[in-house]
C-alpha cells in the first residue's frame, strides 16, 4: 500500500483541487516538514555524543544531505498519484560480519512495530510498513562447481566470489529499481551451505519503506542512486574476523576452505567495500553494541515515520 493511503481521502482530494494556488502551500508544507526533520536529526546527533562519548553509535552523519534527500522525496510524494506506491529506499552496506544484517533486521522490525504505535498503522490489514531485501541472494549459482571440485579447491580457485563480479548486480539493481517504482518482483534465494541459487523464489511487493542491504549495496552507482538514505556499518577488522568465524559453521565452512574464504574476505574489504563508506549519508559504528544501536534506530525511526507519513497539505493550510 502506498504511503499516500495513510492520509485522509478528504485531504488528498483537496490537494488535487488547489490548482495554481498549490505552489505556495506545497512549498510551505515542504519547508515545515524538512525543518522539523532537520532539528530532530541535530538533536539525535547531540544526544548520541552526550550519551556515548567513548563509543558513539554515529560515526558520521551528513545532516544537510539527508535533509535534502528527504525534501526531494516529499516533493516527489506531492507529485505522485494517490494510488501509486512510493517506497522510501534505504541502502545499508558494510564489510563482511560488520553487523549490517543485524542492523537491517532490527531496523525493519522496529519500523513495523513503531508505525503501529505512532500512527496506528495495521500491518496485517494494510500490509507490512517495511521490508528488507538482502543482496546476498544475488550471488551466482556455484553449486555444481563446488560439488565437483570440493570445498577447498572451489574456494581457492573462485576468488570472484569475494568481489562484486560474484553477484548478479545488474539483476539486483533492476529489482530495486522496480520496487522503487511501485512494481512487484520475484527475488532469488541463495544458500551459503552449498552455494546454490533458486531464481524467482520469493515475491516482493512495494512497501512504504524498503531496506536493501549487502556488501556492495553502495558500490554500483546505478544502484546507489536509487536510495533515499545511504547507510554504512563500519566495524574494526578484529571484530569482523571474530564474527566471521562465529558464523562459518552455519554456512558449512570449516578447515582450509574456511581459512581461504576468511583471509580473502578480509583482504578484499579495503578494495571493494570500505571505499563505498564515502557515499554514505550515515555511518554507524558496528562496534557500538546492538542495545545502543537499537535505541538510536528507534529514535531515528520516530523522525522518519513522522515526516514520511505527514498528512498532505490541504486547502485550509493556505
């Protein structure tokens, strides 16, 4: 369901009848919403600095850039037909085992839980307010090669797996583009245990908020430019290494094959992943701990939900 559906039908009809008088009303509405959002971001940054001086959740926050992108999204919302979905797209990137998947999962659940409390959104009747799309599912299918060579030889010889070329990024970009433009897609499912992929596995329909996460979510420019908010989760190499080994068993990795994968993933981070942090509007501290990160995300969500679901301007606003 489109974000427009949150607002009253009366307000929407009035908005459509403004004619030439709508320009000033819309400008005032946009300015008021973005000023309020900007003030909230500034307060949120100050609060994090005060409460977590030694290990802040926010490593970098481009307030001006975020406010500008939210302003552009709201402007587009005003120009979009009532019945057309207009998702707010969030891209979440970061190194292997940096915590990006954990952040995205918690963030998505927080959106779904908070929107009901804040504006009375009914996820069961109206559809989920937010969803996540994991780019890990766009790895190519390597199952046959892995079976034939065995794990050690396969991971030694297929260095491409730890580069952007190991994923079907054109398909991922196409799917994100379609979702952003209100179209449903059928996404693949990748299994790390045997390196297999099932195509057109899961149907995804547009929701008001869509979070897209992956190692290279911010790397290809055609994909990165589709996001209204770009986020990078940054963690130190010792932390990422420890987490990587903790989850290796769940992905059927052990012995020499696991060592090859681990060492190459750590080595490729500086070449393919870390440079994309410069594109991020918000850099989160992957070492901050999930409790503090969740607290921050809940506060950020309050600001985002309020601005994204603000009632459209009515004739009475003049």
